[in-house]
C-alpha cells in the first residue's frame, strides 16, 4: 500500500465511489427482481455489494478520522452526547 497520505486518501475515495456505484447498480437490479426476491443469487449479490460499500466507507473514515463529524451531519446524536437517538 502507498504510504503517501494524499494518495491513500485518493485511493480510498475511489474505492468508496466504485463501491457506491456497484451498490446502486446491484440495488436497482435487485429491486427490479421483486417477484424473485427469494432468489439466492439476488440476495448474495445485494449483500456482497452492501458489504463492499460498508468496508470501503470504514476504510475511508478510518483514514480521515472524522467519523463523529459525519455522524453528526447524519443526525446521530451519539457522536456528541453518547445517546443513540436520531434527530428528525
């Protein structure tokens, strides 16, 4: 892995963007198969795309070290107060 922090950040951002695009494509495909939702291939593809997206996001968050700020912008109070409620 590259040790240059700027390149690491760029790599993680690309990874997250690619994972998000894969997730969107798979989610749309999955939704189009509504009548076949019990199809193991559809569930496997959807679950893998979600796992890839979450992993890419975790790696970028770890590198950026701003998880609490991002949680705050998502309305998660736990980032500030230690509670688990969500603002509406």
